[in-house]
C-alpha cells in the first residue's frame, strides 16, 4: 500500500480501533498496573514470553499509540515517550556513553542540555567538545577514539544557527558514531533527520508536538534495537515515564500539527520581514540559506533578534509588551517571548554563553497562532515606546 501523506498519518497512524472496542478516539488507559490471566501468565510476562501490558512504567496502551505515531511521522523504526524532553535526552545520552567517553556537540545547546553534559563531565569524566560542523574535515579533526556520540541541535536554540545534517551523518558513518538530533524547533513536518542519515531524534514534545502549552513530555525515535535497549535500561530504571493522560493530550495535539506549523511559519515570516526593517533591531536570526533549502520545508515559528543594548535595556522592552507573553517555552498557540541570557540559558557560564552567540542583547520570540498583525502591533509599540 502507498505510504500515506504526513497530514493523514498525524491523525491515524499507530491506532487500530479494533484493538480498542471500536472507539474512534484513542481511549485513555489511566491505570498504573494490569491484571494477569494467571500467576503463570505473570511469570511469562516478566520473562518476555507473553504479549500484553504489565505496569505503566513498562508500557501503556495509550502511550504506545503515541510512540508508534511518532516513529511513523519521523520515519523511524521505534519511538519512546518520556515525561519531559530532558528525560528523553538524558536517557539517550546515558545509554550511548560510559565513563571516560567523549561527546561532540553543536556550538549552542539548550541550557538544561548543557547542564546535563557538564554533570556527566564532572561525575563520569565524559569529554564534551563543541563544534560548528561546517566542514567534513573539521568534524574528522574533532573525533576521538573515545567519541561515542554526536549531539546536535538545528536550528540551534536560541541562535537559530543551522547545521547540515547530511554532511554530519556522512562523516559519523565513517567512524560508526551515532548522530542524535534535537528536532524540537522543526518537528518532523518541517525537517526529517532520519532521512538525512541521523540515528536518533529527540523532542521536547512539550512544544510544537503538543502545541497547547498544557503538557510536559519528551520523545525519542530511532532504530528498534537501540530504543529497545533504552526502554529496558535508562527509561525503565531511571523512570522518566510519560503519564497516559499526557500521551492522550499529545495525540490530540498531533492531529493539528501540520496546520499549526504552517500557520506558525506564515506568521513568523511576516514578523521577520518587519523586524529586519525596524531601526531599533540590529540583527534578526531565522532559517535561510543553502542548508535551510536543503533540509527544511519551512522556517518554523521561532525567531531570534537583537537590540542595541544590555540586559536592562532588553528587559525594559519586554516589560512594555501587553499582548505578547513574557514566558519561556515555545510552540504554544500564544506568542511567547523570553531573554535567553537570564532565563532558558542562564545556567551556562557567561564565557561559554557568549561563544555560543547568546549575547545579553538577544531575544527569543516564539510566534503563535494569533493574527500576525496583532503580534506585530504589540512588538512595534514596545520597540517604539521603551
């Protein structure tokens, strides 16, 4: 059968109503444990000799539908759901490393990802180096015998720098090193890392996948053999397990993902154009250029821009906004704005933060689903009056 289009898979994939008493909507299995048919059935279940569910930390029907759907949307063999994006990232990175290994990262990371890596460095002597990944030779020079993982964000949070995933994946395969990509900003609707050669894709599903600002969740997708190992070790034993109700909300949000991402992108493009022409805005960062054309369908809903001033100057601008909400996170229906240097990336030491391009003057804007003219009107009045 011909593979269905993305918009159709986002609504139907991974769900069989015949398994759920004919329910059109995915049922919510709000249970911690499942009854065995007999003591022998329980024994067989724990040995892996029987199908079915045991305990919701080990698997749940509602969560399973989400995992199957996300795997299909990303073009992967298997998906795993977690209780947060950091739960997914930490489970994957811990599974790929041991003491004294080395991770090669993009120059720029979400603040909590950076914090996790620094903790792994301090506790387990795991080496961490940062690279812009612009050329194959530069990547080869940074790979060490103990390198066990390449970890990338693209677009990078919050600078919006892009990395050529196909280029990185080609070099990584020369050394048999897995490439992990955080695809939160783009979602599989706008960027498809597995098809570009990446091995594992992680998401903060809190953001665009959910899209309504009412769930904390994470997702990882990739090869079945690897994610089976993650499920049996770091997911099961550390326990960052997604609740069935949150999975149910995510499945509802996914149904409108393509529509929402197109609207976010439409709005962002109009706001970018006006920010670029405003005299009080010194720089605007939004996906464009050769890498963008090669691997992204649209630019998405996140914009970064700089004002000519320090932290206090930026804070005065933020405090003038009335319609746009000063809040961290992104991908909500509401337009959100934040100051990375003092908020999402405050954990990063100033010297490292500046190397990543996160200046005190940088602002991150998550353009929502409202009418773009209303979004711009609030930004413009704040730019004019602060």
